[in-house]
């Protein structure tokens, strides 16, 4: 004897029901019981019709008409015309009854739990009759069983408790006396002693099947559904969820208890007691293995079996100083909840006994509040206990596996991953069986939590990084090219999968959970929404994607001004934009502490020397206990280019124009030539060396005449042309001494300065060509001979690669 249960999707329409019958035909060698759900979605519709009728809303009639049509059409599509009449009249008769019941609700303006069960039971009654008629119509013998007569429950309508002694006897009497090779029974429905219809809870057809299996000592129970077995996470949320081939009863129970909808939680209990193996199979891929649930010893190496989650959870906290050391508080709390039939999902109590915290289904909150406050009325009045504290909009996530108990570090890993992704944990429970660790988190974080945990425990292949880039000009464009080019390498060597999740320029923005096609980003961006920086950030934050990195490749102050919001959401920030780090010290400091507090990285290597490892080197020196005595540097690729190329043969203005044309300058070259850019860079280095500096603390001996700072960029070029003798004189004065002109930045004894200097041939700075930068770190460990970082310090390619390196750092692979 085997028991097969088919869920709502498996019998959603005639085509699917035919698949079910094909599966049944393959089982013809043994006696079978088929338990079936209502056609997919029907239970919800019946509940809706009942509520509408009781609320005096006539649209319930439309729902019933549509449902009737759907059932009639399904029967017609399955049965030959000559054999339709009895089935169709049964369907019509059942809808007449339904209409009468709903009319009664409409008149009374009220819906009792008992009537609701009557109404909702029609879903399974209809589907099982259609299947039975179709099965017998194809010349196979089958018998319809009335589960309402066979499964005996108490009168807790909506979630009735089974009387197993009576039920087992009723089932055995009925089934064992019959010679029929196959029985078809409606799932979900049952009956009380008085013969009234009850139901076993939403999703309860699985349970019906388990009850039949246990009563009849079946050799196996098969749950046929729309996925290939139990999976490591809900496949609707985690694309890479994997099939679980073997799982123990306890693990399956834990996963389903905490939300793995594929099996209704009470299902396991009766079959486990009889050691009946359970298969979970896919109606739409019957040849696939599926999942076998039994008393298996766990497979070596698989510590965690799955991750599940449950929404609509509320957290109740009973707190008060009067609770400490006095026994009986928890007993009274749980009794109060039990009397109201409130199911407790999770319990925690701190060792101080100052508070007991329980998670329940949010629909029960008001009942719970009332019951608990009433129970503790006296203590609340005397101030020993506070009124019940209730928190809503929560979820529970659970990590499940039999082997957890013998492996340290699972909870460390779990909470580490949640923390790194900015997911706040409200309560934690670990069963003493150590088969599950569960945590209460905000509802808005649950999808992200399941994904990052799945990644940490099951995806050994890849870590998924979600990158959002703002600024797609010179550097941004190169960066995207580099990302595209390196994708394979990163997958192979770092096991890192980079997904372009967001993109924006000054006009347009696009954020896509599933990623923007890296080969088609320009078109996707063009088709995006109108750019608005707050909207861009809010969209990124609201998507709540795991492992997110925000990359700023603009020079925009508004963008720099929102890093704090991102870091506070645990989104790492990679900035090529120098404005944040060179803004008032207080903001720079705030970003650094947000980064620490929310475990998100704030990286800006390209703020100084483009892709050169300047800041990283300085950080490494500091972290390893070195101290910076002095920094001397040539930090402007632009100024180097200009002074390396200027000797009076072409005008200074022309050389600057060339630098701009070749992409070495800021859009307004005065930021470079006036020294502001270099001031920012030396300030950032000084700050990273531990100095609290502001821009006004840095001295700058300007070489540009004041008149050059007036007007537009074009005015500036013309003014330089007029000032050519001034520039020539600067050059000649240096050349006369055999020196070159370099714009040097220095930091020593808490002071920073920038300015044009005459560099003699013996200096480290003399042989500095093209757009090169150089930084000399004089430290306690490098007192006389400095640590030198030198190389190209400007250019889109090297800057993009520096940003790229920061992105990889932010991935923490
Ligand atoms: P049925 O109608 O067949 O009873 P359900 O909808 O009740 O089917 O359950 C199957 C669904 O459970 C799947 O479609 C899947 O989305 C969901 N599900 C949630 N968690 C898991 C999991 N861990 N493994 C497999 N499916 C899961
Ligand atoms: N039809 C019922 C429900 O949707 C029972 C089931 O399908 O298991 O909850
Ligand atoms: Mg189900």
C-alpha cells in the first residue's frame, strides 16, 4: 500500500490532472490511496467568497460563478461527452449548496468558523470527485473515500486536532474491507463526532495523506507537488536553491515548521512514528529523484541541510523586575497563550530571567495581548511586570541540519553573514537538539537574509556581488569595460560573480535586481528612469540586495553627500570622487565610523595617485604600527604633464589645452593648476595618517596669477595666453639653476603645504616624466630612505583599475 498526495498545482487544470493519472498508472502494482488538494487557488477563492458574503458584498456571486465554470470546464475537458452528465450534475449540485450557504452568510452578515470550514471543504470535495470520475471513466476501478467520515477531529474549526485512535480504526475498517485497488480521497477535510465538517489547517492535504499512510502502515508516502523535492531554500526566492536528495524526518520537520511550505509541518509526525519513508516528487518531472525523507544518517560533509523562513511573525516580550527568581511566570504566560489556541513558534529567555520573549503568528497578536495582560493584571498594576510588548512586521529565518551539533562555528558564520549585510537580529533561538538555529529579523530583510545565508552555506561556487555605479563617463565607462572583460577570470579565480545591479549618470538611472546586461548597459541606461540621486539611493536601499557595493565615479558633491545613508545600510562605498574625503573633517570622520559600525567598507584608493597603491600602503604602515614622520609627494598628473611639456616653445595655455584634451585634467583645469586638487590629496593622506586637518589649514603658494581664477574655463585659457611672460619667467628662473619645476605637496609635524618648487637633478622628484606621480613616505621604519610609490597617477584606464581593485576589496572574498 502506498499513499500519494497531489497538491493544488498538480490538479490545477485538466491537462495537469491527466499527468496525475499517468503517474497513478505507473503505480498499478500496489494498492494505493490518492489524496488530493483543491484545484490550485480554489481554497483562497472560497475563503474570499465567504468573507465577502458575510460582509454583505454581492461580488461573492461572481467568484462562485467563475469557480463553477472552472470546475465544469475541467470536467468537460477530461470526460467523454457520454460520461459527463453525472459528474456535471454533481458539480452543479455542490455549487447550489455553496450558493445557499453563502446566501445565508449574506443574510446573517456573519461568518462562523464552522461555516467557513463547510464552505472551504468544497474545494477538495469537487476536485476529488472530478478525479475519481475521470479515473473510472478510463476503465480503471477506483473508489471515492469521504475523508470527513474517516478522519475524526475535535471541533476546533479551521485547525482541527485529530483523534488518532478513532481515525485509525475508521480508515482501516473502510479501506481494508474493500477490494478496490485504488481510493481517491479529498485532502484537508475531516469531521467531528457530531458529523460536522472540519479542516486540518491551510496546506493540510499533506497531513491527510500522512494520516492515511500511518493508519494503513503504508510502505511509503509520496507528496507530489510542483517542485522536485525539498530544496535548500524556497526556490521562489533563491534561484540557486538545490535539491535535497536525502533528509531526516527531524530536519524535514524543522524546515517545514519554519516555513518550507513544500510540506505542511504536522505531516511528518504520524509517518515518522511508523518509520514510513516519505518521497517528495514533482508531478511535472516525475522521473527526477526528488527527496527521500527517512531516518537517514546525514551525508558526511553536509552540515546544513536547508534554510527556511516564515513571515507575518510578531514578537511578544514579557518583561519586568518582578519576574526575577520567581517561578511560574513562564508557565502562566504559556498557559494564557495556549488557552487562546495561540501557537508559539519560538521562545527565548535571557538568563537574567528579566524577560521572556516569544514569537507568534501576527494574526494572533490582539488575542495574545488581551490574554496576557489579563493574566498578569495584578503584577502590571503593582509595577512588577510591564504590559505585554508587541513588535510587528517580523520574520523568522532558520538554518537547519542534524550535524550542526558536532560542528562549532555555524552560528558564528550565520550571524557574521547577517551582520555584514546589515541585517539586525531581534531574537535568537537554538533548540537544545541543536538541529536548528533561528533568528527573528525584520520582514523587509528576510529575502536578503535567506539569500546571503544560502550563499554562505550552499554556494561554494560563487559569491554574488551587486555593484551599483554612478558616473559612466571616461572612468566609469572604462570601469564597466574592465568588469566585463574580467568576469570570467573573477569567477574562475576568486569565485566571485559581479552583477551590475545599478547604473546612473546625470540624466538617467536604472536599478535591476536581476542585473543589467553588461554588454548592453548603454541601452538599458537610456531606457531607465530620470535620474534623481535620492531616488537612486532609495531604490538601491529598498531592493535590499545582498553584498552591495556603491561605486561613485563622479566628481559630484551631491553624490558624495549620500555616502552616509548607504553606509548606514551596510552598503559598501567605493569612491573615486574626492569630495567626501576632502569635505569638512567631521563628515569624513562620520563616514569612517559608519563604516565600522555597520560593517561596510568605505574605500577610496583612487583619491590619491589614481590606481597607485598610495592609500593602501599608508593604511598598511599605520595598521602594522609604523608612524608617519613626513610625506613628500608630487600628486598632480596634470601639473606634471604641464611642467614636463612646457619649455616656452609653445605657450603655457596651449600645453594646458593639450593636457585637457588628453583627459588629464578636471573639467575645470583650475582645480589642478590652482593646486586645489593637490591640497585635497595631501589632506586625505594626512587624515589617513591620523591628522585632523581642514582645507584651510593647508598653505598654498599659488603660481597662477589671481586674474586666471576669474570667469569661465574659456576666459581662463585666454587669460593664460595674456600671462605667458609670467609662466616663461617661472620656467627660466628654474632652468637657470639647472632645475625643473614641480608642484610639490608635503606633510610634516602636523602641517601640510603645496606649491611650485625648483627641483635639482639630485632630487627623487627630478626624473618624473609624463603624468607620473610619486609619494615618499618617511616613517619610523623608513627614516632616511623613504618608502616610494611611483607611477602613472592619472588617466582613465589606471583610475578605473584602481576603482576595480577597491570593488574586489569590498567583496571580501
Ligand atoms: P502543493 O500545492 O503541491 O501542496 P505548495 O505550494 O503547498 O504545493 O508547496 C510547494 C511550494 O513550496 C513550492 O512551489 C515552493 O515555492 C515552496 N517552497 C518553500 N520552501 C521550499 C523548499 N525548501 N523546498 C521546496 N519548495 C519550497
Ligand atoms: N487546499 C488547501 C489549501 O490550499 C489544502 C492543501 O492544498 O493542502 O490550504
Ligand atoms: Mg502544500
